[in-house]
């Protein structure tokens, strides 16, 4: 085939179809297209199967988490898991138990909250606001007590027990039967 380059010179492409280079030719064993397509299809099917399996598994986990599970018989309660008293301020379980038996939780309150809770109880004692188990006043207001003492009236007091002469001269000795945990009074 002849080509005119414009200046009147013609070039001709020689016929090279008879020349063969064995190292450059296409090899049929380079890639197996059917194998690659089979792998891609199998990978896609397995990916979809794993996705569906994971969705079903997590739905099962959600159902199990929604059920209320009772703790085992040996499980400790929340109070039993706490370290023994005294606890650090702001630590879980930190609080004060007042003399009336009520517990004030102070773990999320500022450090001075402990003093404030005790001070409130002391003020109630001074003002005569504390009640015993039957609902009767357990204390007398401090102002009334001062007035009674100044007036010469006697204040209520505990009954005194007559001292036991034997116990005054006796000493406490641990008993051997209790491994020293219990003591008894003996004369010298």
C-alpha cells in the first residue's frame, strides 16, 4: 500500500506477515477467563450468604439481650460487690448511714455533702425532731433542756442498775472453750 507524504515521495509498507516472533505471541495459558468468572460469582454468592447469616445471628443476639436474665444463685448483689467501709469519696457505694438507720448516697455529690448530711441530723437532734420506732420524740429540743436545768427540774435519765459487788472485784478472763472470743468474770 502506497502512501503519499505530500512532497511527491511515496512510502510503501512492506508485507511482514510471514515474520513470526514466538516470544511475543499471545499464549492461551496466561489466564483462564472461565475460572476467573466462576471465582467472582462464587465469591459474590458466599458474600451474600455470610451477610444474611450475620443479620440473622445479630437478630438472635438482640432477642436474647431483650429477655430479662435472672442472675445465677451464686452471683453477688450490687451491695456485696462493693469494697468494705470506709470508701473513698465519689467511689461507688460511698454514703453515710445516719443514726435512724437511713442511708444517704453521696457518690455523685461534692465532698462537703457528707458533712452537710451529718450536720442536718445533728440539727434535728438539737431541735428535738428525731422520733423513735414508735413515733414518739427521741430527743428534747436543746432550748427546752436548758430551761429545765435552769428551773431545777430533773431531766429524764436512764435507770441506774445496782452495781454487782462480785463484778467490781472480778477480772475478765477469756474462756478456753471459745478460743478466747468470749470472756468470763472470775475473782482474783
